[in-house]
C-alpha cells in the first residue's frame, strides 16, 4: 500500500505569526535603542566638547605664562597665590558651547622654570542653577620654559670654578641693550680664582672681574633638568641632538648604535645653526656634584665645524659635559658647558653673546688661550645670546606629563 502524504495545508499562518512575533521583538529593541542612542551620542558630544574646552584652558595658561609683561599675563616668578582667572575658581565662558576653569601653580619640586597647569572644561556650563545635562573633563600637565640666561647673567664669561686666560684675550661684559638690564655686568665672573697671563684685557660695566663668588650666585645661570629636557627636544627636532635615544634616537657621528659621549665637529662633521645639544653617555641629567665623570659628554670643535656662508655659528651650543674649541671659530649665541670650557684659538676667535661654564667637577678649570696673532674675544651681546628665532621662548608642555584626571 502506498504511504499517505501528510496534509501541509495551514502551515503558512503559524509561520507568519511566528515571524511577526520575532519582528515585533526586534522592533521593540530598535525602539528602545532609538531612545537611548541619542542620549549616549549627546553625552559623547558634551564630553568631547568639555575635553576640548579644557585644552583651551591649557592654551590660555600657556599664553599668559609666556607673556608676563602683558596686563592679562602671569608674572614671573609666579606668586604663591595666583590671581583670577588662573585660580581655578573663575569660569571663562567660550560662547554657547561652554567654558573652562584653569589653575596655574608652582611646580612641587621647586623648579623655577616649571609650572603645573590643570584645566577643567565644562559643557555647556558649570552653573548649578542650570538644570541642563552637563559634562566636564579635567586635564593636568607640566609646562616648562627655557630661561633667558642673558638677562640673568652678571658677566660675559661666567665660570663656576677657576679660570685661566693667557695671550691676546679680551673679555668684555659691557651691556648696551636694556633688554638685558643695566650696564652692570662683569667681564669675568668666577667661583674660584681668575689667573691671567700676558696681554689679557678684562672689562665690564660692573668691573673687570669678580672672583670667589658663592655657588648660589650661579644658580640663576644653571639650566634646570626640565629646561635641559626641553632643549634636548628642540635639538632633536633640529637634527642637532647628539646622544643616546632621546626621545626617538640621537645622532651618532660614526653611525653606530651606541653613544660614547665624545664627538668632534669639523669640516667632515659640521654642525648647523640652532640648538645643538651634546648629551651624556646615558642621557642622564648631571647634578651639581656628580659621583664620577664616566657619563659626562666631551665635545670638540675644530676648523670647519661651522659650514655657514660666513663661517659663523648662530644659536646655542649646550654640552652635558666639557666643551673644547680648538680653532679660531666665531660663535654668535650661547656657549653652555656643564663641566669645563676650553678655548684655544689658533686664529681669530670670537664669542659674541654669552659663555657659561659650570665646572661640575671641581678639579676642572676653564681656559681661554690665544696663540699666534689672531686673538680671542668674548663680548657680551644680549641679542645674540637670546638667539631669537632660533631658541623659542615661552612655556611649552613637557612630554609625558599630560594626563586626563577623574574627579
């Protein structure tokens, strides 16, 4: 007997009812999302606006710190109690979007070149009387400035140790630029003795020289760790940072991967204008009393080191160790050596600007010597030492300190 087929009539209706039930569930879910998603999107929008407004507060603080002479700027040094609107209590409105409050404070570590900025952005307002939904974001970071050493310097050549000058050497601290104060600078300013041999000429508005000065007198001339890190960054961007991997690798003259801390600049390895930074072997900041000299850098400048058309270097040369100039070279800017400075001019040598030698190893002494008929001159020049356009002024964020805080 043939098997009877089951009757399939009436299946369409149950299937349609089941599909309708499933679709109804999805429609209810989509309806629920349509109610919550706009709220979530609005919250994200307000949060993003609040963060942007907080960063606007940071930019406002950077402007005020970088313009201390402006009526709306912040004075330097920063007072213990900062006035409105940088006290964290004054709401600065920016149109209908919202606004911010910002606090500027001294750095807890006592670094005079460093500030801590915290800003809170509010969207659309921070008023408790406003019942609209609100969002706020808080950002905190440290900022630093490279100080104007020319304005602080009491001399044309400042040596925090012993100084020896021999031969046809001229050191003149006469200041003709009111941007660096009155004409009250010495030719040489030393922490120990100043020994002269031969036709050495020392002069300045305050006098020829000042010897045996206390260590505290050199503190305004000492770049803080944060300022040195900022100069490292500037040199790296300029392609003139020589040292171990900061922040993304340094320039090693021999193409090797390790940094010995020693480098020679000459015609085959010249250096260009701007901020030049020669770092220690490990990139560490050298304190005022290093445990040893193993990490200190040593830079040497020889003939042909400055390939500019007129053979003049313009900018800052900063060595986290000792600097030796072994030719008649012309520098317009700042020469800054954490350890000893030696200049042996075999031709006409000049430093127009400012020279600082911190002599962190007390046994080391700084030496200026002119051999032959050329002569060596160190002339204080406020404009050249400031190096406007080559060394940026004003406060800038310190990499790695930016963070968003919750409260």
